[in-house]
């Protein structure tokens, strides 16, 4: 099976002046994840690498600030 990796910057109305930065952030995340897969790494490691890049990218802050993490007790808590 040929691997695939899809990265997106969230479903929000990206202002025109932020489109290039958001596109670049997604590309950087995709590159990080794909490099793991290309070296034979696991899908989980590739996903983690992509997420770390998105979380560290200031252009994706509006997206990650609105996401939640499900805890072991199934309570949604804001991500940090």
C-alpha cells in the first residue's frame, strides 16, 4: 500500500493576508511527517511530527487554540 499523509490548517475563514503563512505551515508539517514515512517510520510517528510542527507554527495558533483534548474521563479540555 502506498502511504498518504494529509495535513490541513483547520476549517476556519483564513484572512487573505494569512493564507501564505498558513499554506507554508501546512507544507512544513507535511514535510516533517513525510520524512518520517520516507525513512520507514511508523504512521503514528509521522502524524506526531506533523502535529508538533503545526502546534509550533504561529500561523496555526488560531486553529490549535480552539481544539480540545479528550481526557480519560471523556471530558473535553482546551489544549495548550
